[in-house]
């Protein structure tokens, strides 16, 4: 019984490590957050480019 439990836990740990590695390697979480923020993901630089011009000017702006 102990051998089966140890094998099951080891398999579960290996699966979890694989999933974390795949998410890290593909930047899946970062891409999803970038899409949610309305930006475009630039894979080469690993940055999320968000156009700041789409937001309205501040009410305190002297250029109103």
C-alpha cells in the first residue's frame, strides 16, 4: 500500500511540475493577462504593449 501511495504522489508531483514548466515556457498566463488588459503581446521582448492614448485625459489636465 505504501509503494502505491508513493508512486501516486510522485506521479502527481511530476505532472504538476510539467504543467508549471509548460505555463512558464509558453508565457500563457502573461499572454492572457495582456489580452485582458487590451494590449498586444510581444514575444521577442516578452512585454505587453498597451496603447495609452485610448484613455481619456485627466480632469485636472491643463490641456482640456
